[in-house]
C-alpha cells in the first residue's frame, strides 16, 4: 500500500520540564534585578534627603545674613512652665525654605500649642521629610488628655545638632538663673536652647562642624512614636539632637547619665538615625552635606547594661540641672568632635 504525507506536522507545546526551566530563569532574573531596582530607588531617596539638608543649610546662611547669627535652637519665656516649649529652629527657617505663608501665620505672642497656632503646628512641610522615613508624613494624632486630644502635629526628619550631650532648659528668664553661665558654656554645638552662634565662634571650621542631622521617626523608640519630631518645637528630640551615641545606636534608653532629670528613660536618646543603609546624612555649617557612616569613630561606652559613655562625668548643679565634661586624660571620638564648634580637635577628611 502506498503511503502519502500530508505535509503537516503536529503542534508541539511546552513540556512540564521546559516550563519549569523558563520559570526558574525568570525567577533568577527577578532575583538579580530586584536588588538593583531597590538600590536605585534608595539612591534616589538619599539624593532627595541630601537636597533637603542642603536647603536647610542654605536657609541657615540666609538667616545668618538677616540676623547675624545662625538659627536659635529654641527657648521659652513664661514663668512656671519649665516643661513647655516655645518655637524651635525650624520656625525661623521656614521663611527661607519657601514656607513664608507658614512663617507669617505663626503667632509668636502665644505658645505654639494655643488655638491660634494649631493650623501652623499641623502643617506638613515636604522639605522636612526624608523620603526614606515613611512614617514621618502621616504620624498618629497626639492623645495626652486633657491637654491634647486627637491633636495633629506636623513632623520633621531633620534636627539641629547641639553637641556631644544635652542639657535641660534653664528658665523662665535664663539671665536670672544662677546656673545659666555654666549651662551656656556647656553647650558645645551650634544649635541648642538659647543658642546665638556666629560664624566667628565656629573656630573648628564650618566644614568640620555639624549643623543639621537626620532623625528617623520612631526608629530609636518604637514604643513611643508620638512624642517627638514636632517640627515647631524648640525641644530636644523634636528639632534638636546630640552625638552622645553613634548614628543608629542599638539601644532604647540613656538612663544612666540622665537619671536625675525625672524624665522617661528614652527622652534623651536623641542620636542621629535614618533608614539609609549604613549611616546618616549630615549638613555641615559650610552648607555641604555628607554621609556619615554608622561605623564612625565614637568615644568608648562603659559596657554596663546602660552603656553610658565612659569618658563623660556629670556634675549636678541643682536638680534637674547638670553639666557634663570629659574625664581627665580622655577625648572626644571623631563623631563627637564633629559636633563641637570650638573644641580644637583635628579631624581628617577621611576619618568618616
């Protein structure tokens, strides 16, 4: 019998093995590409954060041109309200970061928590938000009855640098306080309560002195994310931080050095922090912005459960007021040296 070929071939689909191979190849490609995409996105966020800090540096120099001083960290000026804070460093700078309407709406004759200022207090200013700080733009309302109930507060990812340590406020009239001279001289950084810093006073050099640093919202104190980062407040933890601990410290309190202040243990854990891998951005007094690694040289810690800086000694003036000093024969780490304006330290450009 003669056989004929129709010229047609049967369609052949993927076998199960071939399909699995294709899926595996796609999975490998995704695994290779996804970190690159995430890295590119973080690089863009970090660049935007750098730009925000540059704007704060430029605004500070514009403020300097008008007032002959770098912006004041904060103050309060009414009797009997030593735990209540007046406007902070970012209020004065707001007019120089294209927020003149916010600055003009602020009523400086009353506290920032008064009804006349609640709209300004709740303002969300994107220039104060690090893109890698996702919680900062939509924080929870404040609920501390009876004073604050569903109270809305705008926040900030950036804070002025007060130096290696933090001092409680002196008030209501700082000039009348017998401890004010000691308090004032113990503030070693550029931005702190009652600061009045001229460029001439920064003898360490503007390129060697911190101005503003990052503070990621809720990162160091996850249990209380509501109390800090108020953009208008002239308060430590809100718009002022220190360098007592290195960037992104792995701890939850600093009770040892601040046990005489009758504040919660976490109150003074106001080191720099960020969600950028490996470190934080800092604006320097010359207007430049540089990335400071978590591994930067810092002074030694004492190794106890409280892990306080072993180089530091505390002097109680009259509770809760105290000053801090280096112990004889010790010195600041590179990180702490960068936060002082006139410490005389020699810091190499490759030290961080």
